[in-house]
C-alpha cells in the first residue's frame, strides 16, 4: 500500500495594489489632520480645559476659582474724565481716564444716569489723589482700578458692581 500523500494547498493572499495602499494612508492622514485641527481649536478656545476638567471630575481649584471674575451682563460707558494730577513741585500734568462699569442688574443703567453728577464727583476725588508716578506702572493702574471699583461699589452697595474696565488711561 502506498502511503497517501497529503496535499497541502496554500492559499495566496491577493496582493494589495499600490492604489489601495495610497488611499488607505491618505485617509489616515486626513483623519490625523482633522484630529490635530480639532485639538488645536479646542486648545485655542479653552474647550480643551473644560473637557479635561469634565473627564477628570476636577474643576478649577478653589484658590483659582476665587480669582476667576464673572463676566458682566451689562456695561455702562463712563464719559471721559480729565483732571489735574497731584504732582507737587513739577509742571502741571493731566490725567485722562475713560472706563466702563460692569454690572449684572439692568436697573443700574438708569441709576447710573440719574446719579451721574455724584458718580463723577466721587471718581474725581479718587483721581485727584493720583500722581503721574503712580499711574505710570501697571501696579499703579491696578490700584486705580481697585480704588474706582471700591468707590462706585460703595455708592451702589445693594447691587454688585462686577468690575471697572479701562478704555484708556493717559497722562499728558
């Protein structure tokens, strides 16, 4: 008896054509570009931080949360105010200030208009104490912002004044 020979059939895989490889790699490249573009957009607009905070279950740290300011719903544009600076012994210099007041309660606009002479007087009293040296530094401008915010907030203590937003601060 003759031993039976086993015939093993080897199936050859069809070769992928170069065209299909190019299409596959091209599609992967396009998907990669889209993902990179989406990540760049999310990073630039701040969405990436929001998404990461949502995934990790962590929000802004409590110390950072106190530093984040609430964006006001309304802005009241103060007319430009021009005052003499408190520079003793030097030539007379002037300070020109224009700013917006940020707030959330819509009733405040009519109150600002009604009490404008009083607001200007209080703002002038703050500005009259400023010297040109005070206002030339970023820290001095921030102190001025804080003083104006505190002064106006005291006038409207029953409402929240959210911030003072300078349009310009100019010394001449």
